[in-house]
């Protein structure tokens, strides 16, 4: 019996990398996106020249410009779009899904306005359905190149997380499982704002000591918020918490870190966004995290400072001075 295809929706760098990873095991993959001209170019060249030019498509990967055809016969649907586009795509997708289809995503971040996480948005739109999130310390270029990588697949249903992880895994790619979808998604949201802060710090020349302090205290903030919202504290010591935070704060492949570096060099947020020319989740996340933290009564001074730099014109050097002058407290707090 022929294996059911995977439909990957979102043909940016990360969607392309995940489509390639699924296809490496021989499973049929259909890659869909909104830009018809880009899809035609990808189909002709057998690579994503715009976002992932060095990774060629396996034979089992097919570029499909028509969404209903991409979904036809699929068992697993993987959504890989920015958080700002997640609800719209789910709404478009909902009437096309059969009951047998499972839905996963690699989208990170709280939704603007509603402050919902992706799994909460999915429940609202799709109702009861087998779902999962893919998250963790991964850069698309390295996955596309087949370099050793590990990530987390989280689902309320352990069996589904395990099945999806097994299909993703290969000689150079290992997926671990979790049932704490809340914790995994909070880690993926908060780390982006903290990475903007790390870029600001490094761009101002504050050095390695400051960077590691930011990462360590940022992890504390992430965990504090997660536990307040019902996540498991241990999740944040794993790939989707500490792992993703360290990666995003320390490597210039991170758009969020590069965004912070540009701000430190004197660019406005609008100028920095235009220069990067791809989604910078940390910019959108900062406001949502601030609102969620306020609702939960959680103190998140690092994320607060990033918000003020982005939206209240707080000069970055002054932001650092404010953080260093906070009252002395126990490290465990």
C-alpha cells in the first residue's frame, strides 16, 4: 500500500527544510505556498532559490500550487507560516480537511490581539483533532544541508508525537517527544523576544558575560511564565526551552538576533525589519508577551525592556542601566 503523503503548507525557508526532511525518508511530500511565481520557479529548479538555494529537493517532494491538490490523500498536514498568518491559513484549511487528517505546525508565537498560542487557535478553528507542534533549536539552512539536528515534537497524544517524530527522524535528524504542548509553545514564543535582547546587547559591545546573564535570566522568565500558564517546568530545560533560547541568542542565522544587532547599530525597528525582509517573530512577540505576563501576574523584566526599546523608543544603553539597577534578589526568584 502506498504511503499517504505529507502536505507542507508554507514554502519559506523553514517549510522547505521540513518538507525536504520528510521527503528524505521517501515519504511523498507536497509543498504548497501562496506565491505562485515562486512555486513555479521551485518546481522548475528543484530547489528554493530564494530562501534555501543549496538544498535540492528529493524525488519524493512535489511542489503543488493548488491547496486542495496538496491536501488530497494526505494524512498529515504541516503548517509552517508566521504567527501572523496562522489563523488565516487555518480558516482557509478547515473546510478542506477530512476527519482522518492530522494537523501539525512549526509556527511560534502568541497571536496578536487574542494572545492565544497556536494550539489554542487551532482548537478554536478546527475543534477536536489530532494535533502537534514541531519546535526546538533548528536553523533551516542546516536542516536543508543534512547537518545533525535535534528538535521536539509535542502533542497531547503521546502516540501521535511518537509517530510524527519517527517519520521525521533520520541518520542526521533526531526528534524527541513531549506531551507538554503548552510549555513547548511558550518556549518557542518567548525565546524570540529574548533573542532580540541578545542582539541588542552584543551590538552594543557588552560582551559574553552580559550575553550569558541575559540567557540565564531569560530562561528564568520563560519558565516562570510557563508554569503560571500551566506548563511543566522541566520542559524549559529541554530542546524547546533552553536549547532554542541558546541557539537563537547566539547565532547570526537568527533573524531575531540580527534584528537586535541592527537596532544597536542605530536602525529603527521599521528599518531593521525592512533590511531583514523576512518575518521577525520577536518583534511581534514582545507586545504579546508583555500582555500575557501582565494577565498572569508574572514579572518579566528582560522581555519588558525589549518591548520598551521596540515600542516606546527606550534607548538600549539606558535599558541595560535600568536592568542592572534593579533591586537585589535571590537567584531562585
